[in-house]
């Protein structure tokens, strides 16, 4: 019977769906079982903190693939299926509400979970975090109530999620306070000059931003949040609190099953885990890089590319994910696009208009381009992406010179036969 | 409801009835048409829903925005004069019969 067992995919998000579709593209003709915990068919997560949150769109607007798409590709989708264990010896996964399911091979795409605040009051009513549709709906409802009752929304964390929620809340006319523990916004991923541009942007939209704010307690009354207290003794009134302090990879099942994990399920660039029958993709993974370091990315592109690699690996093929990472964020009318990985930079130069903001920050290490953050500068982003994908670099002087055509480097490389 | 014909990279043809106002990208991913990725979900920032508009439809479409033109400069497959991003093409009754072809790679 073992040969008739399906390939089972844990997680019906971006990575899980990609693995299923890519398996069909790779020619897999056997049974394919896609298991999701939520009651919703596969959907896109990025809009949950952005436009969809502010506009309370329809569920179909979030759809990642319609039901027809899965039927057409003979992907069996089972929703509301929570897996409690992976048994690698018997090659089974254990649903909480049904008999064990055998697998021929297994793909893990369980995503990530929001980090929680470890302070008193963190579980009061009105303290919210964002992961899925239900969370986005709850946050949207809480923001609208705050707007109607003229109570502030307090966002804990000045990273992507926190700032996107803050921008959405302003769109809904709620007063917003953002409490960031570090001295600046998005400090983990951007240079100070980019953080400063976003500080000005949010303040110009009326957001109250506080830095170095260590939350020590969420204060409640009758089980509901009323304020957030920080280490300096300040109390910030709150009609609701949205906690956006990062995510942790959901590697619980993999870890319990004895797969190698370290801040995520360890995979190589072909999405292979320490078990030859199991691949993993997306936010739940940590990818071992050629230099031995582990790289954790939380992005759509990472889910898609690791998914493609994982599907190929399940078919015993190598299709390594090596393209340059990219990310995006929308805040108000600013489109932030990031390509490459900036850690380790020793120089930043800018191109464009810092005040608008419509500029790009180019990160260099020893004169070589590492990454580019573009604020409403699509051409810079696209050209930089092509440069980085091809291992090409402008000099810092060229990047900073608005009259220098970055595209000319691509043409030169092509002319050189590179 | 406008009908849109999609040509998959394999050459297979899929005809769909779209809602007026729906993007060609949305119609294709909902139905599971091969040859499209649409990683960003329709925000004109990833260039993975690239299509080639088949004659005689190109001139009947609204011209691409500046953003779309910039994104088209970075598509993975060959950029042709008839290249468009399908997330930016909106089905209308006037476009009944519109035909697009998806390239063999999007990223």
C-alpha cells in the first residue's frame, strides 16, 4: 500500500499551494493532499495588514487560487485539519479529528506564528495580533470601533506589520500610537535614512511615534485593555492594541518529529530537510547558505521559490532557489520595494528625492552592491533586481549620480557576453 | 460577461467568462490557467503575470501606466511590443474575445 500513499502537504498557504502546483508541473501524477488548518481556501496574506484591512474587502478578493484551479490540477484540499504529529517511522501524519494519514513523501509549509508580548495583560480582550483572515477581521473591527469611540489604537512594534496596520488605521480615521522598542523604525532591515523617511511619513499622517518604548504591562479594566504602560512609567490610553513584534517559524511538528531545526526547519537551497522523504518551504524554514549561515526569510517570493525547489526535490530533481530576495510594503501612498540583503553594509548612498519621499537607498559592502530599498522608485528597484541577479554592481558614485543610467550596466554586461 | 481566451505555454487554450471589471490575472489564477504566477496578487510590483496580447487586441486596450511600463522592463521571459501585465488588464464587454498568451517563465 505504501506506493499508493499520497504526497501530503502540511499548510495550504502560499508555499503549500506552490508545492502542490509545481509537483503537477514537474509531472507528478499521483495523489496530492493539501491540508489547511483554517476554514478558508488558500488565500494571500500580504493584504491582511494593507489595503484589505482598511477596505474590509471580500474574501474572494484575497483568494490565492480559485477552487477550480485546485480541481483542475487534481489537488485534494482538506480544510480545518489540524495535524498534531508527524510519525516518520510509520510515514503518517495525525489529524486531530480523523484517522492517521499515510504519506509517500511529505512537505511542510506551516508558516510562522506572531511573537507574543510576555507582559502582564497580554491576553486581555482587545489585544490582537495578525496571522490569518480571522485576525485581520478582528483588527479591522477593533480599529473601526476605536475610530467611532475616539479611542486610540496602540500598535506595539514599528516593523512592517505594525506600520502597515498603523497606516490602515489612519485611513480609517483612528488615532494611532506606535510604540517601538528600538531607537528607530524597521531597524532590523533598513538603514537609518530609510527609517527616518518613514518616521516623517507616519508623523505627517498624524501617527504618534515613540522610540525606545519598552512595554511592561497592558492595563485592563473588566477584562478589556484600556492602556499600555512602558518602562519609563508612561501610560498610553488604548481602545485596542495590535502587537506586531515579529514572527516565529512554526516548526513545532517538525521539531517534535526529530527533524533538524534551528530558528526554523533547516533546509538546503533545494528545500530538503534532514529526512530524505520530507521537504519544507516558506516562513517555517531556515535555509542553510553556502557559507554555513542560516537565512530566515518571511516573504511571498521565498515561499514561492522554496516551494518550486521543494516540489522538484520531491521528484528527486535539483532546482535550487538562488535568485535575489525581494520584499514589499505599502504604507499610505508609498510603495516600498526592497531587493537583496543589506546586513553587513558599510556604505549607503541615495538616489532621488528624500523629502517626498521618492528615493532609493543603495547598500554597499567594500564597494559592492548588496541591496537596494526603493520608496516609490519602481525603475530603481527593477534595475537593481536585475543587477543583483546577475552579480553586477554600480559603484557607489554611479548609484548616487541621478544622471547615471543604471540600465547601461546591464547593456554593457550583455555586450560583453556576461 | 466578457469571454477571454488564454493560451498556456503548452499551446493549450482555455476560454473563461470573466466578470466585467475583473482583471485577466484574477480570472486566470482562479481557474488555474498555467503559465501565470502573480506573486504580488495584482499590485503591479512583481511582474510575474506577464502576458502577450494577441492581435488585433493590443490597440483596443488602455495604454499601460508608467508603473506597468517600468515593470515590463524586468519580465523574466522575452519582452515583446505586445507584452502586458495581466493584473493591469481589466475585462469589459467591449473586450469580449480578447486573447492573451502566457510565456514559458515568469520568474
